[in-house]
C-alpha cells in the first residue's frame, strides 16, 4: 500500500452497526442526480465523565453514515475522532437520529453521508484549531476512499491547511511533496514543512522525518535517528510507522518483532492483517 494512503487510514475507526443485508449499494452524495437525505429528528450526544475531567474544549466530530430507506443510520464510521468516550457517545446519539431518505429518479434510496456531531461545553464555541482538525480529518478520509477526484480535492484542502501552518497538514503535505504523489516533487519545501511539524512533535511529522533520514534523499541519511523517530511515531499510533518497523524487523530476521508491529498496524490497515497472516 502507498504510504500516504496508509497514513490516511489512521483517522478512521472500526465500523459500528453494519447495515443489514439486502440494503443494496448506497448511493454517494457526489452523484448529481441524488437529493440529499433530510434530518427530521436529532438527539444531542452525552458528554462523558472522562471528557469533563479532561477539560476538553468544544469539539466537532464527523461521522460517515449510511441513511437507509427505512430504519436507523447504519455502517457508522468515525472520520474525525476525539476520544475520551465521545466517539462512542456520538455514534449512540446519531443511531437515534431520524431522516427522510435520499431521492434518486423520484425513488427513495439508501445513501452515504457525512454528519457533524458538536460537543458544546458551558456554551463555548469551537475554536480555529478544532475547526482545522475537523477539516483535516475529513480530507484524510477522502484520501482513503480511492476515488481520484476526491483525492485531488482532498490534497487541495490539505495544502490550504498547511499554508495556515496547521502542523498535521504541514507534515502530511510535506510527505506528498517528498514522495511526488499528487503534487510536483519538491524536496526543499518538503523538508521545511516536515521539519516544522517534527519540532512540534506531530506524529505525522515524526514519521515523515524518520522516512527522510532513513532514505537519505532529501536529507543526509541517519539510520539510528530514523529508527528512534520511527519507534516514536509507532507509539503515537501511526500505522505507516508500525508497518515500516515490521518490515525492518523482517529484514533483520526477527519474525516475532515483525508480528508485534503488524498486529499494531492491523488495527487500522487490512494490508497489515494480510502480512501478519502470511507470517503464521
């Protein structure tokens, strides 16, 4: 799997409430002949004890859902996770939402849709950093869909966020500039963006800097520092770093270590499950 796609998978959690069989293939909102579903009843999500104790600021969580012709939303996936139990609270709330289904050719159809769940605490508003985080995670979700048009649109969104100095976007766009995927390869600019994100301890930036130091193309090679940073990115939950370390362990003949890293990566990437199965 291409590394930029593996990076994008880190933002999407496991599927909740799979749709029942027989629902058919839900249509996409990109289809110009589809009228969007209409929300007719919503339920506010509960704010968890963990979130209150952590003092989490007002936040926006994005869910990808299927709105069936009949019945509650299903095939729910968190696109922009928050943690602290709020992801599960959002899923539980949206599961109770009611919609009029999408319409295509004058007939109701099941459809995929993205919805926002907003957690407002003590009446505060969502700040700029939180809005940037949400936009970034939506773009990453689009990158992971395998749709060429959506990927190009997502790259533009990530570049705009990078221009605003949103560190995760700087790291991700820097990696695209380094790899030459979707944009013209530009080592100096890639190093600038990745270095800035790495200094801010952004997991994407740590991983990207590790790649630069491991490959020695845009920066002088430093294998020891590359390995240290790759382990740090793995601990931070970057699946691409976990896969890199698993393959590094295989090259060294350490299958047990490779299995450990493939297990970590398998939580978000199907390709790691396949690699792990091949080692058994």
